[in-house]
């Protein structure tokens, strides 16, 4: 039987036995209710909880209908790990929309009209409640988040919502207690318990506890939802702690700890962080934030670890002193994974490698929030694999490798498979460095483990180099290298293939794709090593190295990731090695010229040499046409846009299609943007070739007032176009600031952040295109 049909029949059956209401004018009674919902799947979990107590007074009884005055007296709601208590005055409420609506409800009353079966026919008197809520929301400056307060108010104080608060009146009463079970394709459990009616026909108590396990046959994933409703009739205005109230207090963990000074301070810090995010770019914001922080922090001991940990959640975004404070906070008090990897990275810079296990344990336990792979795991991986890994590569002290293995073994004792995978590459590398003979290496050579976080491609190449130094036979090292190539290609294919697992969707869409150029570099490095090993196929393997070199745009867009690899596997221009080895034979001329054209995109000063080589091979050829074709093949196409600057002047790519256009994507909210924005103004004022180059900027996710205030304060004169919220997506901008150079051919390339922009542009402007 279909679950919904089953419920319909069940409730229909209950309604048949329902007793009609027999209420009298001036009659008074109270109800308390609990409504909770808990949903979990492999991508996320969400839960909500509400306790409500309301008083009812019968105003009139006429022609089988009753008009009741409803006065909610207590609402406790859980929202994003916060409890909103309507008994607190407005001045003490969390600055949250739901908290203020609950408070406005319990400070007011409204009327409902019901029939003899308890069906609510009409709701009246909500406008004064809405007015009060909006007045208080404005008075206490409650921030709007994802929807306007007006739209939300229409939902929260709609007739349907208020009917839901009194749905225990609507005829689900009258039968004895029962328990029902249903098993179909999905697992469904329904438990229903009802106690009888009062003499007036009012339901005394009700419980509906339903749970459903769903199984998605396409993704092979499970999800679970549980909903519980409990209602209980009370004497009018009962004030004692009832069973349902006690149950709610315990379920919400609404205890003395929740009301402790440090807990209130932590919630206030979260509100301050929300305020900062909402007002990013506002002039004087940091000073305002720090002033509020100083006021809020009075009465706390400055060395209290909980107090310091709470402050981190705002100092990471505003003001000064974040790193200094971070070093004073013990790991176990940190509440955010980002602060853990920042603290660990800082310690690594100071030569302290003792807290690797502590950081890994926190990430995968306390800070994991039920995920297979914790948030910010990529940052922790960068810290451990890059900084600790570099130390272990540079040292010649076996004690350091042994200590690393002790730490890794300690982490593995957590018995979390993902932890073992996470550290597998580093473990394999340390064991190789300690290996004294081929027997010691045999298990390492046959290892096949690999994840996206263990940097196995890097470590395998370093291990290969060590195997060569230790004179392991070519037959073994060749097989080892071949598997490394296969493994890295599988990494790339897996990323491009994506995933149907909702829990991994974010990683496959945003976190992993920027690593593809790193995998390309691994392949280029691996094939170069093959070229040294297999002499009779040296040129063919060199050609593959050149082919797998990250493309020009990849070299810039993944610059940070690639630079971290250069510390381990230095950048080698395999294209140059291939061109030199190939010798420029006539049959390969066009291919060689195309490969050289790729290097010109990265190093524009090679333009003259490319032109010379082309004309030497093709004296009657059209070099401009050849080069333009190469640019269109190798670079992304420029999306068309039309944007207005702050003075109302429009700029379109169509108008300036014959010029080079240098664009800085930035925002007044972006600290890194502001740190070097003076260089953009200098470039604007000292444009080396204004007839050929246009310098402009696009303010993204920003407010025009913030931009105006910033430009006035700093006295900058560069052009600022206001984003249409589309242009940054069209250009696939992932971080700020990002610098692009639009070429006259309708393609563009990325300019590295914090470079000598004028010097770089001068080299590109020498191109005759």
C-alpha cells in the first residue's frame, strides 16, 4: 500500500470515530505541542525542533462554529544549533528573524474560527503581529540573509502556518492507543498513540512518530527521515514544568551551559561575524567590529582558552591579532577546521612538527560533522603534505623519518580508513627513505593505494628517483613508473567523470578540478623519466612530456598548486627539450612550431623567435594568420559583456574588440584585492600604450556605495565597472583578485596575481596581432 494512501486511510478512520466539539463561550483551556523533524543522507543532515504552549479562550459559539482567541505564551525553537526562547525580552533575543517572530507571537494574540470537527475555517488578527515583528526587527537591526524579512514574514505568519500551530483541534482524536508497522520497498515505521477526548471533545494527548528509510537505486545511497508530533491538553495557564516541556528542554540541551557567559559571548561573536560578512566593503567596518568586540569582551579573563577560541571566529575576518591569538589557543578548544590547519602551518614554519596527529584527529572526529571527508581537508592536506613533506624530503636525519612514521602509526590507531588513506603517500615515502636494501623496498614497490589527498603521484615520482639512486633493476622501476602513470591518468579521468554521490558533489565540482594541471605535471615528469630510461624511444616520450605540460591557462589558474609541487618536482620546460631533441625535421616543422607557440603564450618575449622560426620554415607564409589560429586553439574565448561604470558610462567588448583589455576582478570586501589595488591605479595612470591597451576593473559582489566611498577615501581614479552578477561566472572567476588580459582575437589569458603588471603587459603589447 502506498504510504500516503495508508496515512490518508488511517486518519480518515480516526476522523470517523471523532467526537464533535462541545465548547461554550468564555471556556478556557491550554495546549502544549512538540514538533520535530530529523533528516539525514550522505550529503547533509538537517533537523528542526519546536515546543509551543498556547492559551485558548472561546469568544463565541454560533451555528456549529466557534471563534477562539489564541495566545501563544511560550515558543522554544531550535535553528542552526541555537535555541530561541520567546520568554526572553527583545533586548536579549538572538538577532535572528525566527527569534523575533516567535517573540512577537507570544507578545500578541489572534483569533481563529473552527467548526465542530476542529477544522480551522479562518484566521484573523495577524497584521498587528506582523507590524510588531517588523518594528522590532528594524529596531534591533536584524540582518537579512537569503530572503527579505517581508517575504519571510508572509510565510511565518501566514494562515497556514498559524493553523499548523493549532492543528490538534482538527479531529485527529477519539480512538484508543495503537501501533502500526508497514513494510514495502522502503522501510516505513509509523507509531500512533491517542488518549481519549475530554467531555468537550478536546483531544487529551496525541503522539505521531513516523520514520522512513529511502533507498535510491541509481546512486545506491540511503537517506532517513523521522518526524515526531506530540500534543497534550493542559489546564488553562498551567505554569508547572510539564512532561513535554521537560522533554523539550532536554532535547534542546537548553541548560545552564547554554546560558553561560562564554556561550552567550560565542553566539554574539557569530552574530558579529554575520554582520561583517553582510557589510563587507563598508568603510570603517574593521574599526566598528573591533570596538564592538572590546565592549563584548569585558569581564572575561584574556587568557581564558574558550574566550580566545571564540574571538578567533571574528579576528579571522576583521582587525588584527589573529595569528598571535591562534598560537595561544590549545588545539582542543578550536571550533573550526580552518583555524586548525592555520595553526599547524604556523607551527611548521617555526620548525615544530609535533602536532600532526592532534590536527588529524580533530579534523576527523570533533570537527568532522559526520562527513566522510571533513570540510577544509584540502587545506590540512596542503599543510601536511607540502610543509611537513618538504621537511622530510630535505632532511638527511633518519630520526625525522622514523618520528614521522610513529606519528602516522598513531593516527592510524584511530581506525578511520580515510585517515589511513590520507597519510598513505607520506608513509610510503618515509619508509622508502629508511629502506636499506631491495627486500625492504619490495612491499613499498608493490603498494597501490591512492586518494586525492595523499599526493601519491608526487611521492611515487620521488620514490622512483630514490629507487634509481639505490640501483633497483630497471625492470622493477619501469613497472613502478608505468603504474604511477596509469594511476595519475585514472585520477584525471575520475575527476572528469564526476560523481553521483551527493556527499562528494562539491569536491568533484570545485575542489578537485583545479588539481588537474598538477596531475598533468605528474604525467609530464613521469614521461620525462621514461625518456631517460628508454633510450630508443626518448624523443617519443619527450613529446608526451611536452603534450602533458599544463596548458598556458592552467599554469596561471593553478599557479599556487603548481608552485607547491615545484618545491618537490622542479618545473622543467619539457617543450624546449622536445624541440631541441626533435631537431626541426621538415616533417615535424608544423608540429614543432605549434608546440613553440604554446611557450610564447606563457613567455610572450619569445614571440620574435617564433616569428623568425616560422618565416624560416615558410618564407612565403602568413605568420599573423598562423599565430591568431594558435591563440584561438590554445586560449578560452572571451564572453561578450556590456557593463556600466559608476558614472553611468557603458563598456562593451564589442566596442573595444581591437584593443588589449586588462581587467581586474576585485571587491572592496576583498583584503587581498585592496592590498595591491594601488598597482592597478598606477597602471591606469601610467598606461604604457593607451592607444592599444585599456585598463579597467570590475567590482564583484559589491555595493556601489562601498565602491564610491572607497574610491573617494583613497583618491583612486581607475575605472570601476559594476558587475551584473553574470560576468564573473561567464569568465569562471574562482578567486579574488583575478587579472585577465583580453586579446584582440576574442580570447583571453590570466595574469598571475601580485605580479609586475606593467612589465608583463609591455611584453604582450609587443605582439603584432
